[in-house]
C-alpha cells in the first residue's frame, strides 16, 4: 500500500513540474499573458497581413505551424515588410504563439 501511495505522489509531482510551459514573450505574466512584440521590421509596414499560430497544451503537446512562410502564405504575401509576434499564456497550461507578417 505504501508503494502505491508513493508512486501516486511521485506521478502527481512529476506531472505538476513538467506540465507548465510558458510561451516566448517579451513580458512575463505568471497567471496570464497576452503580449504583442516585434521580430523584424523593414522600411514600411505592408498593406496585407497574414498570421500563423502554434499552440502548446501543458507543455506536453505542441501543434501547428507558426513559421513566417506559413503566415505569408495565409496572407497572400510575396514581399515581406515586417514580422511581429503575439503570444498568449494562461497559467502555463495553455500557450499560443502567433507570427504576424505584413507586406504586399
């Protein structure tokens, strides 16, 4: 019985320490973060905008494509003028990182 309780406590402890995964952000919010930030800017900001996002759940599962190439494709952009990002993090449980491309 003791080994069952010890195993259960170890499993819960491990899950708690590995489950929190913050998303890259220029400002940290422990409980919640919803932050925009620059990655690269040219001489002007374009007229079209495309976004691509990736998500993380508990730091255990990460899905989607947040690449500049995907964001440009989603916005129909062939000449990139600027690239920004938007990150959202809720308690380190759910995280979302978006790349925002502007151009023509």
